[in-house]
């Protein structure tokens, strides 16, 4: 049982720690301190729900719908490119600057909607949570314990992103530092969009 939990934690953790659209978005919100715990919480909940769905058979259904996956992929590419363009624009103009006394940013609703879009329009999320991780879980002694371990990894990782980004924000509040962060996030998101496009083509 413990082995199933540890395996789930390590497999899921190894996959979600890799830089992705969710990670970049949550980190950006955390550094800005704009509803970052809400954003992180939505990512955690989405991961757990998708992992559970994958473990209980949704992965088999998705494999029979390649056209739907293709449409989802191109929607994801477009959305990631739009987010990348916004981040690079902020990096170029310096509009992503933080203020020591706090900033008036986007509403919680807008942050949650953007977080949800980064999640559901990212085909890699489905490949990881509905196909890859459940495929490993199916070989474990206890699928439920494996799922608990995989879900725990998501909770730990996004908590670290939200806490760490907010904790570092005083040092990252200088305009030049934040422009560098925006530039890095923009390049990462653009790279993910290009990688997805090339993989499909």
C-alpha cells in the first residue's frame, strides 16, 4: 500500500514539476499576489478530478475520439500563444510592474477563468492525467492509494508555487525583475505552444 502511494507521488510529481502552462500562470499570479491561492487550488482540484477520471476509465473513451483531442490541441495552442503574447508585451512595456503596497489586478473571477482555461485547453494535461499516470496506476497493488499519492503531489507542488512565488515577491517587485519574469513566462508558454504545434504537424 505504501509503495503504491509513493509511486503515485513520485510519478505525478515528476510530471507536474516540469515547466508547463499551469505552473507558469500560477507562479505569475503568486508573484503578483493576485488570488494566487485560488488559482493554485483550482489547479489542485482539477488535477485530482482528472486523475480520478483517468483511473476510472475516461482514458479508454478518449482514445476512441482522436478528432476531439485534435480540436482540443489546437484550441490549446491558440490560447497559450495569446497568453505568451500578453506576457511578452508586459515584458516589453514594463506594465507587469509590482508595487510594494499591493496592486489592483484582475478580479478573482477572471483569474479563476484564466486558470481554468490554461488547464482545460492544454492537451498535455489530459495526456498526463488521463492516460500516462493512470497507465502506471493500473499496475499498482492499490489504484486508490496510488491516486491518493498522485493527488498529494499536485497539492504539494501547487502549494509550493503559490507560497514560494508570494514569499519572493518583495525581492521580485522591482520593475526590471518583473519584466524578466514576464519575459521568461512568455518564452516558456510560446515554447509549449510551438512544441504542441510541431508534435501535431
